[in-house]
C-alpha cells in the first residue's frame, strides 16, 4: 500500500490561456533556482468540477499552496513568485 502525499503546489490553469502559459514559464524559471524541488500539480479548471470554473474562471492562472491554502493570483513577477514558493 502506498501513501501518496499531495503536491506542494496546485496550478489552476486551462488550455489556450496565454496568461497561463506566461505564468507556467515563470514558474519553471523560478523553480529551477530552488534548492529543494517543489511538486506541482496542474489542474485544468475546464476539465474539473464546475465549481472550479466559478471560483477561478476570472482569476487564472492561480497558484495554491496546499499546506496553508494561500493563493497567488496573476499577475505576479519573479520576486513575488519566489517569496510565495519560499513558504512551500
């Protein structure tokens, strides 16, 4: 029996979203500079529960820290993202 641990970060996104693509590229860039890797799960809100579209449809891309439920909405820059990731 395996004990799956949840990802440290959820990335709410959807297809064909140029802002989401920019946020993902920034996330990859900033995460490469981290000492400890962060597990990220991308969640396409269009393919999940309708409640996710209601909650995030106007806000995506959004990063969600699972340990404290803090969220970082777009727009964010590398400095803001690094500070957000430091608390993961």
